[in-house]
C-alpha cells in the first residue's frame, strides 16, 4: 500500500512539473505606423513570437484601395520623411527578390501584398518559423523596419519588386515596451 501511494505521489509530481501547462515564451511588439511622403496612412503593426514562430498582424487605414506591399527593410530607422533611412529589403542570405516561399530563394523581408478595401482599410496576417525576435541570429527581425508601399510587389523586379513609394513605416524594436 505504501509503495502504491509513493508511486502515485511521484507520478503526480512528474505530471505537475512536466505537464502540458508549461508557460510559452512569448515576445510581442505592437506599434503605430508612421506616415511617410505625406501619406494619410494610420494603423498598427504587431509581431508576436510564440516558441519558434513569429506572427505578424498589420492594420492600415486611410489609404487608396488596391494591393499594397509590406516589406521588412534592413534598418530600423523611420526618421526620414521618405522612408529611405530604412535602407533596402532585409535580405540576410543574399538571395534574389521573389515571392515568399519561392524554392529558388526569396528575401526574408519580402513578406507580400495585402488588399485595401473601398473604405481604405487593409489587413495582413502572416506567420513564419523563418524569423525570430531578439535571437541575435541572421534571421532576427529586431532593429529592422516595416515599410508599406503604395503599390503591389510584382515579385519579379530586382531588387525590390517595383512596389512604389514608401507610405508607412514602423520600427521593430523594444525601446517603447
């Protein structure tokens, strides 16, 4: 009897220590989009890392209907009015510009296009295990910038997809958290 109770106590302790209710590692960054080039854009961009995946959710308001490109650029610096302070597309592996997932290679910053509706609202949701937040590896999005362009990415033109003018910017950093 004593032996059975001891076994039950050990099993209980193991389940409570290693059970499936372990806390996930979560990092979140949510910031307001800064207008560029006199654009009326407003909205937010949020990145959340849960374990090995990073989730992006962007909401943009006040812009012309149609397809718009969202990219991650190499410098987390939205200080210039034209957005050129962010540099080019973030491309840590030196690949050609292409559509996300192209087996021949693609920029890790070439996220893709989203649709803006007739009332000027656009939304993008995106998830990947190819990025990290604060891991200090080549695929770390920290200290980069999100750029929203006034046109669609054609996924062909080099080096950046002929997406048009930069109309919105968001610095991916932890400074305001």
